[in-house]
C-alpha cells in the first residue's frame, strides 16, 4: 500500500499556536478524514500540503516527491476544495472556468458540464452573487473535472443543505472506486466521516492524537457510564475524559481491551461514536453538567 501524502516531523510556530512534530501518511486509494476542534491545526496542515504555508521544520512528500521543485506538475494531479473563496468575485462561472481550465493538462470539459448540471450551477451568474453553498459546489465541480488523483477538501460540506451533503458523500464514494484515487477530507461533521471514511486522522492542539482505520476505533475506545460512587482516584486514571452530572458520569477509556474486563460488571460499557471520541479527548477530565 503506497502513500499519496507523507508528513514527516512537521513543526510550525505561530504566536499563540504551534504544530508539533506531526508525522502521518495518507494512503492511496482511500478516504481519510481529518478531524479536530477549531484551532487544532487542520487548515494549517492542508495549506502546508498545498504549498500555501511552509513548515518551520520537517518535510512533506506528495506522490513520493519530497518538497517538490516541480510544484506545477504535482498540483496538476490534485483537486482542492476550500471553505475559503479563491475565485474572482466579479467574474461569472463561465468566465472563471475559462481562467482555470488551461492550468490543468487533463481538463475534462464533458465531466465539467456534467457537474454543472448535477449541481444546478448557473453559468452566467457572477461568483459574488452565489451563496456559500453554491460557491462550494462550483469549487467541487472544478476539482472533479481534471482527472485529479488526490482530492483535498477543507470543510467541503460547510454551507451545504442536508440533501446535497448526502449526495456529495455518495459522489465521493463513487470517485474513490478507482483505487488509485485518494481523498483527504477535513470536517467538523463527524457523521459525514462515519458514512464514508476509511481512515481517521485526529489532531488536537497541534499534535497527532491518532491515525487509525475507522474500523479499529471501536476496538480501541470504550464509553463507560456509571454512578459517581465509582469515581475514586484510581478509577479516574482509566479515563481520557470524564463528564460528570448530578446523577453519574460518562467517560472515555482509550484502551478497551484492558478497560472492559474492569468495568463490564460495575458499569455500562458502550462503543463510542467518532464525535464522542473527539469530544472526550478534547475536553479531558474537567467537565461538569
């Protein structure tokens, strides 16, 4: 199994934030979800991969080429969708497409026309007249119309209605059927990733929490619910994060194999959702309701 992207010991320092020694890979032929709270570093990572931000230390390999000097040929193989608008606001979609298409050696006009129709995009409207959701759809149409082997998406479902969001997820699942294509998908909506992701990369406070297959997470993590009388100092050490209420607690155990024999006869043990794993990991142990 080869890697579409390899990040090696990346560091990036800002005044109030830092990415610290990030090392992980994005596997070819799979959908990888990039999750984490606001400010965790997801967008910074994507911008570094795209060459829009440069790391202070470390290296990035894309398609096996490290910090490629031939950046144009690498970007020719990448489709990029951002929640920011990089298009010229005064142009119509038709005019903007004429600007964009020549940059891609494998631009497919037939595919582009198909996505225009599918997404109901008004070609003669100016970009400034479009809603955020319509701008996102246009960005998707462009990204899917030039034979990209790697699709990088930063919050692509932001601003989309639930019906189209479901359609988009189905579209991405179809796109990945070609086992040479890969998708890196950053989102706050973990339900989207529950549906389509193969791998999950979890970033918190500029550090890697895990890079796991989605199927491995239920075997690794466990959600425990029980009475507050169980929470002595030794029991608390089991939990990555605990939420306490007047009536009891729920907490995340990061080692299910060891935790389940201990808790199964004294508390309720459940499989956490991806959202619960992220919530308890980020919040830690200081939570009360």
